[in-house]
């Protein structure tokens, strides 16, 4: 998997910008605010159709513009694809937008588009996967698994749309006493697709747990057994039926994968709550390295690795672990400082871009 070039139009602070990636390793230098992170974000959006940084897709559009367009040429298993994703701002509500996707200039659904290109993004803010809210962790799982499995992406979309309809019905039942007869229809869709989501999440977490302890020990032999505890909010028709009256009073659905969470344990304690910053960074790095391996296992090729100014956050052993993996796939790095001044040795000559 590799990306050859990317073109941005009205994306964040990039009015019009074209970038060509000539080598397996690209380093993008620039002062803070130059748009380094936005460039990596655009590459990641080509893979997922979503940004990990925003709630609203419209936030990707440059200020006072009505649309943003990302196009890129990528290679997957020897086949070349021309990808295009456009975000159009709604005239009625500036927070709302519509997305249009094309593959080789042919209009495709977002579900089809997502995962044609694969990328793993590693930023300092990813520490929130360990320490942040359950919503951050669910978003992490969804962005990863939607790239790998088209059925997961389709089920995620159907689940979210059906959940929204069910919650609106719960509100109508509570306030106006109407709509109860429609609940079974939406329950059926929610259960079918919720089971697919939770099965995909469990499969990924099982893989992580099969490798996490050994990798953690490689990075820091002081660490004890590490594992992810998946807190599955199990979905079933029986549970929805039993919980219906509670849901009506709350005017929202309280059962299902939209309530899932996980935490990382080291020995017997939750690293997110009780671990040191060093322990949290070690576990996060392990997750990211295993994320790459999981892509390779499931898709038969390694994703493009995007590293957003992470080296200042890592100690020497963690830096060495990242440097060892950099040459195994196409890697694009952003940095405000010269990589060599951070004590990092690069094999070969990287392609350098300055913003």
C-alpha cells in the first residue's frame, strides 16, 4: 500500500496544495501552524472518509468556503486508484455537510470508498485512547475496523441511522404516546448490525491480547502482563425488550455497541486511570504497532504509516521501536525540528518537504 500524491482544495488552511511522495520515507518540516498536521489528516481522511479530529465533517472546509476536495493517487496490491472525496457545506446549517466519493472518477458510496486505501495515524493526542472518554475509544475502533472490513463500515452506518430513528421514537412515545408499534422494525436492524460491530471489535481485541504482553515486555521489561478488557454492552432483542420502558423514560437507547468501552490493564490496574505517563505511552505505542500488524494480517499488505510530530513525546527505547518499523512500509513523518537533532538515525535518504 502506498500513496503517490495528494491534492487539496479548500481543505483546512490549504487553499490549493499538491504534494508528491517520491520515496518510501517522506519527512515534512514546517513551523507550527504551517499545515503539517492538516496534510496528514487529509491523507487519513482518504482512508477512512472521516477525520479523527473533528465532530463535524464541515470543519474540514476552509473558512468562508463552501466545499473541500481531497484527491489522491494510491497503489493497493499493484493496482492504481484515483480517489476523490468532497465535503460540501449545507446552506441551511453550517455544521452540516454532504460527502461525495469517487474511485477512478466513478461515483461510489462512502462504504465502498472507505478502505480502498489504508493508513495508520499516530499523533501525540492519541494518548486519549488510553486516558480519554469511552467515545474516543469507540471512535478509534470504528475508524480502524471500517478500513479493514466493508461490512463493518456498512453496519456502522446502518446502526447509527437506525439508532437515531429509535431514539426519536422513544421521545415521541414519552411525550406524545405514539410510535410504539414502530419499535420492532428498528430493533431488528439495530440488533443485526450491532452484533456485526461487536463481533468485529472482539476479533480485533482478541488479536491485540495475543501479542500485547510480549510486545510490551520488548519495549520495557519492567512491565507486567498487559491486556485489553473489552466492556461489551451486549446487544440482543431480549435485552432491548426488557429495557424498553427504561429507554422510554430516558428517551434514549441504553443498550448496544454505542455504549461499548475498553480499558488497558497492566498487571491488575487500569493504565488509563492509575498508570504513569510513561506506562500510558508504552501501551499506546504497542497498540499502534499492533494496529499495523493487524492490517497486514487482514488485508495482506501493510498500511501507510503517518507519524505526526511524535518523537518529542517518546523516550529513546520508544523512538528505537518506531525507527525499526519505519522501513517496513511507506511512512510519512511531520516534524517541527530536524529529525537528526532528535538523535534519530535514518536508513537511506528521505524525501524532504518543507511547508
